[in-house]
């Protein structure tokens, strides 16, 4: 029988082996999840909330254990892993607190306002969650918390390199008292995963990953008439406008580029800098990127750990090489040392233009692409010159101008002004164009996989 092997990207050490499950085993888990759903759906939102709060409590109690596992499986800085677990605990608590109100029945009028109606947000069944490796706990949790509150069950297919993290999350949910079967983890390849999408008891699919994978899953789900939510990454543009606070912009953009070892869908990736401040920004930005401390992700003073796998390392190295071959200028980094670890240094590419991976594609690692713009208007135009549209940022001292640009012109799902951050449970998360569709967080995620049911009363 085939097996999945996990590996420490910092050392090359093999960690664990996991047997790939058969189609029959996976389908049995789907049936178990559906049976659990039939009981869970009978509980009120208020009755479900304590389960979520208990999961948050158990996650916090196991934060050190979980963070260490994430670091070993995919190279996340240990301190970032602890922050991720805390973020997940807060998501469960937020959902427990706000879910009953968000999902409460709504009274409506119909027939010209003469008769009463009720809109109820009813659960639909088993949700298939396909998640990536870059946030091994957070990615599954933002789906799981919302759907448990709704009344659905969840089947998780996690990225193979963090199989252990997916199984630990399941075990901690069971420890917290979540009924058996409501959250199942399957260990499968793409062939069986495709069959899961077509299974009659799977009612919807949510996936985070590349736009290529999203296109495949979206097509297959549509063929089987299953609703989807797809979050497909981006090459987020951060605009440094003519009146930007350069010191703040540089500090924030460096943070935004190396956060989570540069492996974040909403990382700052393309830096579009106006002529007026170009030299000042680039000089200071390169200086700070050169000073980044790369090393053992277990150590507190490390700022940049390894990439998640040899495959990811090779992809970044190739994207940088292609960009340089097409005319990009290397300002720092780009020279990884040979060794067993997947360490890629903080890298800055300038003169990035259309046709280069550094301009067109998502660079999922600590590589910054700098693009010169003539002025503020040109910067905004360049930012939208992308097949992606997840997030982005604007640096300017004029907040009203920034809000106007974000509101009227930035073609993305999220915009940061004079700041960087990944996600917030009270704000919608998601994108447009090739960055996918649908929303998570902010109450929106709780209503993606519900039956908005209309009940018409006679009077």
C-alpha cells in the first residue's frame, strides 16, 4: 500500500510515514461524517457554541506541542506557530460568540408586505475541505469553526507534507468533546480526492491553493453541481505613493515579504514604487532585507526559516532564474547555499516587467519584486495589471486618498493602508479574478455553505 512520508525542511530528516487510505476507507468516513451531521444539525447554535469554546481551550493547552510539529513539518518559525495556534483559538471563540446572531432566523414580509415569512440558514451536510501546508492549523480551522457552528460536518484533506498537523487537529477536537465523525481527516492522493468531490454525501467543496488546482477542483465540483469556495493565492501589490512615509513603508514591506518565510497568500509580493520616492525606498528596503537573519526556525532570534519543501525551494529558484534571464536585476539574495535544508535567502529583484515570473506569477517565498511607476496613477494601474486579486496595500500620508483608491480602484478582495496583516476573524477574507471566489471570516464564511431557506406563512 502506498505511503506518505513527511520531512523536516530545515534538516532533510524524515519524520513520519502514513498509509494512504483506500477509496472504501475514505467513503466509510464520509458516511460516518454524514451520520454525525444528522445528529449535530438538531442542536441549536447556542448548543454548538460551547463545543467551539472547548476546542479553543484545548488548542491553547497544546500550543507548544502543535507549534513544534508545524516547525518540523514545514519550517514555520516556532514563535509564529504559537501565534497561529492562538489565532485559531480566537477564531473558535469569535465563531461561538457571534455565530448564533449571524445565523439566527430572519423575519421577512412577502406578498407586498401583507404576509409574514421566515428565512432560516440551515446546514446542508458534509463539507469537503482541501487545504495547503503554509498554515497547517489556521487553514483547516477557518473552515471547520464556521461549519461546525452552521451545523455541518467537515472532511479534511490536508497537504501531504503536514499530514501530522491535520491528524493532531482532529485528535484535539475529539479530546475537546466534539462528537466522533463531525470532523474527519482523510489521507489520499488526487485520484481518490476527485472521487470524494463526486460522492453523493459531499454537499460542497472549499479549497485553498494554486489557481491551477482551483480550476481543476472548481470544474469537477461544478460538474457534480457542488457549491465551492476557492482561495487561490495572489501576487499582491503594495503601492508606495509619492507622499508615503518611507520609513514606515520599508519596515512594513519587509515584514510583509518575509512573514511565514514568505509563504503566505496575502504576503506583500510586488512593490510598486513611484519615481518620486523610488531611490529612497529601494535603498532602505534592500538594506533591511540584507540584514534578515536566516537560520534554525526553532530559535527565537531567527527571522527567516527554510521553505516548506525541496519542491517549493526548486520552484522559487527557477522563478528567480527565469526573471533574471528576462532582464530583472538582482539587488540582494538569490544565492542559496547548498545543503540538506531548504533555505532560500531574502531576495530583492528590480526592473520587474510583464513576462517575468516576478511580475506575472506568485512567488511563494522571501523574494520581493520591485516595479517602478511614474506616479500614483501609474502605480494603481500597474497594481491591477494582474490575473490575481486577493489583497494589496497602499502607503501614503493621505488616508482619504488611500481609502478612495482602495474603494474605487483596487481590484482585490482586501486592501491594507499603511499596514500589513494576514487575516482577522471580523473582516471578510477572499479575492477576485484568479484569486478565487467566496469569503471566509467576518460572518460571511458562516453563510457560504447553508441553505437560505424561505418559509412562507399564510398571514
